[in-house]
C-alpha cells in the first residue's frame, strides 16, 4: 500500500520576537509580482502586537474622532487606546483637545461617556477640571501644601486634519498635516470637515487590526465575501490601488459600465458638485497609516475607526458621514434606514472572512500567502510595518 506523505512546512507561533522581526524584515524590497503577506505570526503574536503599539501606534497619529461628534463648546467623548483612557473635548477657545480622563488625585475616570459639560467633576472626591484639563479646584486640600496648577490632566498632541481628530500618544511626532498634504488636496472638494454623522455601528472583532485594514483596502475579496453584494456592481477585476506614499495610500473601485449612475449613489445630497465621471461612478478607498480608513463615494463617506486591543481583538466603529444638507431631504430617513442596513450587511460579510483568516493564521502549518495585484495595499502596508518595526 502506498503511503502518502506530505511535507508540512510549519510556522512557529511561539517564535521569539527577535526572530519574528527578522522574518518580517526579510520581506523588504520584494516587488509586487512576487509579493507575499507578512508571516502569519505577525497577526497572532502578542509580542509583535506589543511591538506595534510601541513602534507604530504610540509614535504615530491615531484617528480618534470627527469634528461633527463634538460641534459645540463643552462637547466631549471618551475613547480608550492602548490602556490610555482618553477624553476628547471642544474647549472654550473652540480648539479640540485630547487628554487623559483619569483624575490626577487617585486615578478615578472622570467620565466614561459622551455629552456636553461645563467642567469635569471627579465622582470620587470632587476635584474639578476645566474643558482644557486644568485643575480648577480641589475641596479640603487647604491643610496641605498643594498647588492646583501642578495637577492638570495629562494632554496628548492633537491635530485636526480634514475634519478628523488625530492624537499622538508619545507627544513627539512630526506634524501630520504636511505628511498627508496630497491626501488633503485630493479630498479638498469633498469638504470632509463639513460632513455630519448620519449613523454608526460598533463591532467587537476577533481579528488583528491589520486584517481589518487589509480587507478594507483590497477588493479582490468581492468575488468571494461580497459575491452577492459589491461584486455585482463593483467587480474585483476593475479595482486598482495607486502608488501611495510613506504616509497614506488609496484605491479606486469603479462600477461596471452597465450599472446606472443613480444606482451607485443613494440619492443623498452630493458631497461636491464638481464630480468627475470617474468620481461619480466609483468609490475610493483611503488608508492613512496606520489605521485611518475612509471609503469616499459621491454622496457619502464610510469612516472606519478602529481600536486595536490585542493581536486577535479589534474594536471597530463604522460611521456614515453625509453632506449637512442631506438631513433636510424629505426621503432622508428612509434612505438612511436602508443604508445602515446595507452597511451592517457588508460589514458582517467582511467580519466573517476576517475572523476566518485570523483563525487560519493561528494554525501551525500556515505560511505567508502570495498576493494578487489587486492586493497591492497589503504589500504597501506590509512595507510600512517593516519600516516601523525594523531594529
Ligand atoms: S480620585 Fe478624583 S478627586 Fe479623588
Ligand atoms: Fe469587504
């Protein structure tokens, strides 16, 4: 009897971090025609995730919000990032600030929600902080030597670019706006900073943040995951990814020529009246490294905000942004209801395959996979990760 023997090349999911960083670095310089994914362990290793937090996220600019979430003085929301508990507030001077929301007395969170405040009063011993994070007063602290000005909330570098709020947790990053100048120029006519939030859906995802970003950026998976949704109007084969830069990249997803333009747009107020033929019949996918994701359509923007929590855990909020006039349309509520249902449906199609990929990446026999030309953004993101994690 013949015995079938297979060679079983194995990845070692317990590979030590130095070895893994070396394997990741070895992929540098590969051309797209021969490109592979990062090694599966780069998606599953806790040590590699921790390295990304230190070398990618903390030194970089992480998108935490959109200005329409806090339009008025005193508006605020909370967000947690890499164990920091943050407060994003519009101050009396109209500036947006990102600060710690942990009381400087004995570390109680001042809030965990969102809303409008005149000041932030700690529920533990009632220390009060103004909208800029300065300590206004601390009850019954007059019997000890105490200077209120020394106990302000820690602040993080904050930059608003094209309406999106970014923070830099290490407080020493180069300014973001000059790094993504061409991105801003390209999207200027869409006036992203004037858009308003139409709705959002939140998901607790059981996969790595890179898997989320990669699937967002490639349309190859339309033929599988979105066979009955996107593939019909936006076939994978028509999509392409542009060259990009060291700070961002983008892709174009044109509709089939037989699809009527009114089926591509929802009927909402267009974001600009200066649409080219390509812009009115396509959508555009943007990634500002490491995690800011936008899908820009003629009359709407899908914005994906992600909070990487662990190698196999990512919190994801998906938002729909529209032109401010859209809310005055008589059919707005009906369009919105239908669109939010559609967004949830295609998100779940992505989440299903992303969860499958994460599970597969954890198996010992998983190896780096070959990339199609349609997955150029995965190749680009891998180069970004290589550069940031290199020793
Ligand atoms: S912990 Fe906030 S006042 Fe004491
Ligand atoms: Fe998708």
